[in-house]
């Protein structure tokens, strides 16, 4: 194969996504932390599936345009650090080939290298021994091979071989991988994608694994269930999701010269959630509006309208959450813009209410095992109708998706990089609606820096980490991200965790108990804390969170 076009590339993407889907459970199982957070495979699968779906819907022979579709789908579907990195790899790939109709072997190899460069730039502190290393090593090999080889299949074969070899080396770069005896989960996910690529190029079939749900079913369910529940149908300000394309007509463009930025600004008066993508022939528009007809009229100034799709989002939302649309929607929807919003993430009904009570505008359901995607976060921001927003991920694995959402949302936005619910609570309490987004980010970051977080959860496998022997189903005390104790006794683990977190300077100890803990047990633990640390105040809340019997905050 001496050249690669967009249709062939779309088939590669489809098979790569499917092969990853088939093996997502295995990638989840490679997560080295023995807590129930094995979600790398799930995150990468849902991210890649979103990219594949967009690619399949917009595949054309021009590979640059097909690669742009993949980039867009991955960007909006990205969830978790692994999913965001995957999206950045193919975002760089797409940028490098956007003007090319077909690729040579050299083009193909250099596009992978450009993707690696973009992914490394997107990560604040790149860690070797991860998906980044696998991508870097394999792209470097592809570039070397392409210098003397013009067969793209051979280049892809060598890229895959090096990716597999690099994956096997990851334990030598990350001691925790070697300690537990596994390779990097994100790197393994990327290898599965590449294996799908080469199988598609060679016309081969990969082994199937029986699954109860199709990839489309899984993506659809995940994309719809996360965000809808926290808002009422009546709160939807712009009720019609309007999508259309403008095919430029020379006579109209002569009268109204097209400029993408000016076009975007002109449409912005009719709604929000505006996305405009254009090239020399077509502009594609997505907007949420109360007057879709006005949007179409505006687009017609520049050419013919094609592929028009208008959906009633209030009706869709009503069907999802099961409310009575006709009763809940007033005859007229007041147009209301809030100047500021704080959007955050949490698992557990009680924690969500707690975050709202201290000032969160919207709480996205998600957390350690259920990372919201970039698109989920964007939708949550859109739902509050704010002019400025601060996003609090409350989990280190959601920070990158939050940053991508802030980048694409189209309003002034910043991420306060909270890594736990206690940090998020402290940050929200420091929010000041009278100061700028950047000043708020600084003050809120300073506020949570003084919070110590502890968690009690259970082990999903036998292992040994940092000298702590852990048996499956043991309770574990995690202090500031480090496992300090494992035991079959929840009481022992919980008390030891609090002792580790509290010192003579501690003033407030907050106990948030989960869905599997009784109020009596939580109060008994609080009594122990009051007796042991009389210098500090103790607060107890029912967070109703899954997986974590206790979340402890010490300030």
C-alpha cells in the first residue's frame, strides 16, 4: 500500500475502536491501584467509540477531512486522562494531515509523531512508562522506517511492533507497575487500537469477545445518563438543537464575504452552544436556539442549506428523566443569563446536595469509576447559562477532560484542579462572584491546598503496594493518595486513617459516610474522633457515595 485515503482510514478507526471495545475489561483490570477504580479501558473505549462514530458519519476520500472528524469525535467524547491523551494524539495527527487528500508512508509516520508532540504538550507533567511513552516510542520507530520504506502497511507493522515492545518496557519505567506485575493500562489500550488498524489494512479479522451490549448502545447510554438528571426540563433556556451545513454559493459569498469568526459572532445572538467548522466549500453549524429559523436565515446569506437537523431538547430531556414535559414547561421560557457559575463533579446524592448547599451551580454525576467526558462537562456548563464558569473536577482523572471543556465551551472558563470532594468543598467556600475568573482560580486553589483528604475503600485484588500487604475485599486506608493500612476491619482502618491525618494544628474534621454505612456507625466513629482529638470540631454528613464507606476531610 503506497497511499492511504480517508475511506480506508475510517475503516482502520472503526476496527481499532472495536478491538479496544472487545478488550476494555482487560485494560480495566490492568489498573494497578487495587481499589475499585479500574476504568482506563472504559474511558479509552468510550472516547475512541465517540471518535469512531463521528468518523463513520463523516468519512470521505479526503483523509484530512476524515481525520478532522475523528479529532472532533474524540475531543468531545474524551473522558479520563487516558481518553484525553488519546484524543490529543489523534488531534495532532489530524492537524498534520488536514490539507492532504491521501498519505504516503512518510506522511503517515510523521502524523503519528505530530500527535505525540501535541499529547506531550497537553500534559502538565508527562510521566514515562505510560500511554505517552508507548505512543512516543512507536511513532519514532515509524518515522525511522518510513525513511527507507514506502509501503504504509510495513510502516504500521513496525509501529505496532515497537508499541508492543514499549508496552513491555513500561514496568521498567514505573516501579509501581513492576511491583504489581502488570504493564501500563493506557499503553495496552493504545496497542489494541493499533492492532485494529493493522488488521483493517491487511483485511484480517480479529478475535471476537461476546458482549451483552453493542458499542453504540454503551456509548449512547453513557452519554445520556450522566448529565440529564440534575436539571429540570423547564430550565432549558434554548430549546432547539439546530444543526445545518451551508454550501457556499459564489454569488452570495460575493455579496457577503465569508469570515468564520464574523459568521460565528453573527450566529451567537440567536443562542448558545455554538460550534462552527468551515473550509473553502462548506460551513457546519451546531447551535442551541429558541429561534432555529433565524439561524437558518442567517446561514442562507452565504449559500444553500444542506443536512438540516432540528431537535426539541425539552422533549428529549423529558423522555430521559421521565417528567411531564407539557406540565413542566411554561408557555414562555424566560431568557436568563447568570454572570457566574461553579460546576463540579461528585458521586453520591448526599455529596451532590452538600456541594450545592455550599454554592455549586451544577453537580455532574461522576467520579473515580465514572469519569464524565468533555462533552458531559460542556453540557453541564451550558445548562446553567452562565457567562463565566469555574470547573472543579474533584478527581485527578477528570482534570484533563475539564480543561478540554474549558477550552471549547466558548465562554470565559477556568479549571480549579481539585482532586477530591473535600478539596472541592473548600474551594467552593472561597468562591467570590465579585472577582475575575483568574483571581477566583488563584484564591480557590489556595483554599483547598490546606485540606487533607482520606478515603476508606475496599480492595478488588490481592497485591502488595508500598510495603502494605493487601488481600481481596480488605478495607484500605488511603491517606493523601497513599495506602497506609489494609485490614478486614472497617473500624480499625477508619480510626487508623483519622489518626494519620489529624495533628495538633487540625481544626475541623469532616466525616462523609457512604451508602453501605449506617448512621449509628458513622456517629460512633465521630464519638471516637471527639474523644481522641478534643481540640478539633467534628462534622458528619451522609454522602450516600458508593464504593467508599468513608471520605475524611481534615483542615
